[in-house]
C-alpha cells in the first residue's frame, strides 16, 4: 500500500517529526485529516515497532492524554478484573490486533500495546485501534472514543454516528 506525499506531510506536521514505517492511513476524521496510521511491525532501520495503529491527530492525542490524566485507565483496568465478559472481549481485541500485525511480519512476541490483554496502559493505542477498525472490536477503545465524542470532537475528529457511551448506571450521555 502507498501513502500520498500530502498525507505524509500532514502526518509529519501532526507529529512534529517525520513519520516512520507508515503502511497506510487507517482512519481519517470526518473533516478529512489523517488521524490513525498503520505502521510496519519493523521500522525502516529494523527496529521492532509493535504498535500497529498509531494515533496522529493532535485533537485525539490530547483527548487520550486528558482521559489518561483523569484516571480512565485505572478504572478500566479494575473493570477487567471484575467483568469476565469484558476481559474476554478485550482479549479477543488483543488477539485480532496480534494476528493482523503478524500477517504483515511477526515480531515473535505477543505484546500488542495499550496494555492488552490484561490491563489498560495506553488509551492512545486503544483509541487508534477502535477508530481504525470501527466500533465493535475493542470494547475499551470503543468506550474511550465514545467518551471523547461526548465533547466537541463528535463530527469533527470522531464520526458523528459513533455509539454513545453508556454509563454504568445504564444511562446514555446525551450532550444535546
């Protein structure tokens, strides 16, 4: 697959550095900007790079950092221990991520990123995975995207039709 020179320039501007190992733009925001790239499991210099999906849009990276600072990862990790169905779905997301990466090139490791499958370590990776694959594969990535969509990112950086976050009290967040 190829990535256009325009996309690479945009991604470099987003990251503040030249992107490495870009295979494709896996997700574009509704306003057209590249936001998630798929990277080669091995960078051009041979360095292993297990993060298959990489978040580049500054609006989304700032939101992932905000959620991390707010303690979302700790709460999600606690729920993994208490909810076997959630843990199983998160493990399936991990296995899918690993299989997709290994189909490009196996790194000989089962590390995928984001803390999968046992904990939540990086919402940037989980958000990138969910946006690249769409809702329904990575439950905690989907939840993090839905949390991000509660604010002004819905319809600009996140699809307007992204499923809404359902709070633990079974109420949907409706900002309208």
